[in-house]
C-alpha cells in the first residue's frame, strides 16, 4: 500500500509534496535579511552606547580644562608686578634667542666654507 493517497488513488508520476525549488532561495533571502537587520540594530545600539560614554568623558574633560584655566587666571592676577617683570624677561629672552640664531647660521656658513677648502678625512 505504499504510494497510495488518502482517497485510495496513486498520485500522478513525478508529483510529490516537497517544497518547491523557488521557496528555498526565498527562505534564504529572508534569513539573510533578518541577519542583516539584527547586525545593523546591534551596531546601532553599540554606537549609541559609545556616544553616551564619550559625551560623559568629554564633558568631564572640558570641566577640568575650565577649572585649570580659572586657576591659571587667578595665579596671573596674584603675580601682579612680578607678571610685568616676567613679560620683560620673556622679551629679553626672545631677543637673545634671535641673536643666537644669527650666530648659529654664521657658524654653519663658516664651517661649510671651511669644509670645501680643507680636506679632512672622516671615519
């Protein structure tokens, strides 16, 4: 009695009740779409968490920088006359550094000229 249908008839040759071949790619496409959507959602949630963590860290850093700037401004005001002295010293330092730059350039030119005239073997 194998191969006999419910009503006692045999099904037509080549007929079977398997899933049509077009359903397999459709199911695979649905699974791929679901997996892609799940991946996108998890990445989006992770992005939101990272943004929240970075925002908190950034706010704390900006608060520390602002507090440091306030402390520095208080110290400069506390210096008073010493601050003016510091500015004059910095101006003298800038002049001295400019003179040193000129002297170093002259030294480099003299050394280059001397090196072209005198052959000194080097190791």
